[in-house]
């Protein structure tokens, strides 16, 4: 999953590293530690051979060192190796960090790869350190937290790198249950992958339910499906389950989920050829034809007038869930929204 915003991406940096295209320095900063750790660990484990590391690789911590010591290490020459690697972990703990700008003044050591890992925040880009580092060819990477909506594609991409597969529902169950803590999320995925037989590397909802502790029958995807099919009994069961198990689903998860569906459903109602699944998929910009079948079902169960009313109600519930005009609990708001949609 590419990082949001401009600048170098995680994928781009990793691709260059794998091709041995090294920058003279990497300033890795941001709220998401996972990407920072992945990049720095790759450099530590792959730039130098095992026999070269004793004399050519220094790993220090921000609280235990200072800019002058780091500069001294970075200006050293490699011994019997092509590169020297200097990694500063927890660089946010270093006093006078901006003084590292002195290293980037003039000609820097071309055989050194300097890595600064600055977590839980970022260095002000107006500081001389960033300006001079970028002028010297350093990679400055900001690792941002992923949004909830980014998690399923991120999970899918990660599972693919492990030569396995995961269906949309399973990815959504994991994302909803674990959240945006990527280290914990990937730990759960690795656990599931370790349980799969070699001849069937696919993560299923049943596997997630059994080993992660989230229900395959009571989750946002099943509620969405119940709403689309106007299955009142099933929807009510799931809403009641959510009320007792808020980690499995809530108004905060369902509002964007339902808004996305009904907004597209309104567009579908006015599609020029809404009876053709293929044409409808193209009109809605869906990447898979089968996804359009949900909207065919939706149009059968909700006419255009009801769809518009539902969209307004979702807007109202979104505001109320943030405390605007209501003190109702999240569970009550969820019940009210689902009741309105289904009746």
C-alpha cells in the first residue's frame, strides 16, 4: 500500500533497495512505525554481508548518542566492504538533532548509508537538516498511519507477498477486528498463514473466526449484505450482536460502508442501461462485473425516492454519532439507522 501524500513511497524505496540502488542517507519519520522498521531492517540485513558488519555497521539510539558522534561514524571509511552503514534508531530522542545538518554540508561520504529512524512524529521540513539532506540526495520518507479504508487492500497485498490469497470478507474481518496497528495486524496474518497447508494457501472467514476471534456471520460485510437484500431478521440479529460486541462493528464503521453503497445505488437508478450487469459495472466504475449484481438487487429493493431518503438519514446519523444534536449511544443510533433503511 503506497503511503498517502507526495514524496517517496514505501514501495519505491523498497524496490530501489532490492535493486541495490542506495541513497547516501534515509530520513524515515512519521506516525506509522511499521514502514520505518521495514526499510531500516532491510538496510541492516541486506546492504552488508554478515562478515562485513562487525567493522562497517553501527546501530545506535538517539537517547544514547549525539549529532557529533553520528557524524564521526558517518564520515568513516568502510573496511574491506563497499559500504558503511550507520543507523540511528529512535532518533526523536536525540538532543540537538538539527545539528546533524553539518554532515550534509559540502561533500558527504559517498560510501556511507546513514539511516535516521524518527518515530511518532516528524522533523519539521523547514529545518536545515531536511533541506540540506535532500540537497545531498537523501531520501526523506514520511510514514503515515493508514486509514481504515486502506487496510483491506494492504492486507491483500501483504498476503500476496507470502504466496497466498485472502478473500474480501476475510480481509475486512481482520481489518475491523485488529484496526490500524500494522504490527499487530501482520502478526495475526502471519499466524493464520502458518496454519495453512502447503497445498491450500488461502485465508478464509472460517479460519479468521476460529483463530482471531471475530465472527464470520456477524460483521459489517454480512450486515451490508442483509441491508442490500432487505433481510430484516438477519440485519436485526447483527445489529444486536454489534451492540454487545462493539469491536465487531459499530455506527462508525457502518456509516461510510452504507453511504458508499447507497450513493452508488442512486447513480445506478439513473444508469442508461441498468438492466445489463456489464453496462452497469462500467457505468459505476466497478472493477468486477459481479459487484454490479449487488446494485441490481439494491434497485429491486429500494426505489430512487427511498434511496435518497436513506442517504439523508445516513448524513443525519453521521452527525449524531459525533454528538451533534443527540446524546444517544452508538448502538441506539445503529438500530435507528437500520430500522429506517429496512422499513
